[in-house]
C-alpha cells in the first residue's frame, strides 16, 4: 500500500476483522461518503493445542466484505509486535499470580498504537473499528462514552485511550444495538450477517486458556486448602485458577467450592463452599498504572467496574503515594482480581482506568 495514494475526501482506514460489526462499520462509513480503506490485521496465525485459529477464514470474510463495498483492501502483519506486547504480557502476568486482560492490552498496543500510527502514515484522517462505544467532541475535548447497546457496550476495552487516540478514532456502530447491526447486514446482503461473535482472546479466538498456560508457563503443583488450612486436594499450578472460579477443582467434601484466594508464597489455593465467603467479597482495593481519557482532577467519587460486563458501582477514590489510588466501594464486590482493570465512569462517560494491584 503506497503512502502517496491520492486523497480527494476524508480518509478512514477501517480495521476489518471479518466479523459483522466491522463489516457494518465500514458499510456505514462508505454510505456517509468517506474515502474508506479496509485493513485486516494479521496478529496471530498459530494453532493452540486442539484449537485452530480462524484467521484465514476471517481474512477471506474481510476480503469479501471489501469487495462487496467496493473499497481497497490490505493486510498488515503485526504478529511479531503482538507476541512481544500482548502475549508476553499475558504470560508474565499469570506467572506473577495476576489475571491479565489481553484485549485491553491489544487495543492499547496494537489497534490504537501500531495500527493507528501506520494508518496516519498512509494518509488516514481517522481509523475506525467495530467497537460498541462512542466518542463525542465537547469543545475540543474528546470524551469516550458507552455504546448505546448496554448488553454489548465495549468501552471497557478502550479504557486506556487518551485524547490523541480518541481524536483520531471513529466507532460507527456505537449508536446501534447488536440486533440492528445484524438486521442491517442482512439487508445489505453481507455474508457476515449471521456470523457468530468472536470469543476468547483478542485475535486468537476461543481457546483453552489452561492448555495455553500449561504449554508456556512452568507449573508447580500444591495443596488446595480451606480457610482453616485443611487440605482438601491438590492443584496443578496457581496460574490455572482465578478468583471466584467454580468448578475445575478435583476435591471431595460438600461442594460446590469457589476459589477465594491464592497464597503465592506457600503455593496454596484457598477455597470455600460458601458463595458469600468474606474472603471472596471485598470492598477495597489498591490500584496503579493510571490512565485518563482527558485532563482532569482525580475524581473523589466515581462509578467503578472491576471487570468487563460487571456493573459499575459507586465508590470513593482516595489518592495515595507513588501514584496509587485506594478504591472503597459502597457495596462489597465479588472476586476483585489483581491484574484486571478497574475502570472509572461518570454516567455514560468513561473517565479512565487503573490496574488492580492489591485487594484489601
């Protein structure tokens, strides 16, 4: 793709994933009169265990959409960078006893850094993706809002974007619901109208995460205990278990059991058969690695969510040393998990994010 392609109108380079959402994002932009170029990001092409990566099928679907819409289409290969920035982070966090969010990292390092920068080099005025989110310009300040479809809102995954990224990004389907998107795709005779939503890790797809971890992290078996220290069974390695997990625990006794804590120093997995166990339900956490969508004072009060699809609850936010914050929820939260993102909202607007360091 040449850098000197002649421009006659506002150019938008769309990340075409081969799914229905990005297909309609591109279609809407074409209808609105933009100079639209489709790009498929090839970030992962390896099979993981018995799971086959669907990138080749997705690529062909993206190519077909571009042909139907009459737009230019290219493939950009970011596999090397994806492994360095996303996959290495994924394994490093699990090895350290935390539970990462690779989709947020993918957006931060790949889609809205590498992809955005390359698009701008090739004359794009904006990039666009099929995220259910919205950006509004309020007096020169770009604000990130939830998508209109509350069931599909994906603003959480965009929580690390700042003013530069937001000013150059379009989310054409943010005003639509998922059923509306599928209906529109069917009306336009797009072959992706009934394609299932992608699942699993960004660009890898639906895989057995435990299998992926076993293949790449050295595991150390240990005891599964209850809160009183009674040994109930044995685990394969702490990275294979997440807080709040139910099932996957080969132990006897009166279940079901839930993972309520990990003792990294003693390599013990702590479980409880009480779904309301106080070790699982907490009100406070310490967060760091702060990012804000725009310049603002750190809010003393905010609505905070601790994971994707988890409701945002009112909380008090206190400043601490070393650029850390203490979040105190009005209500106890289930399975606040180190490594996940705490995301701050004020109504519909996403204000910023922080990585959960410690649960109190």
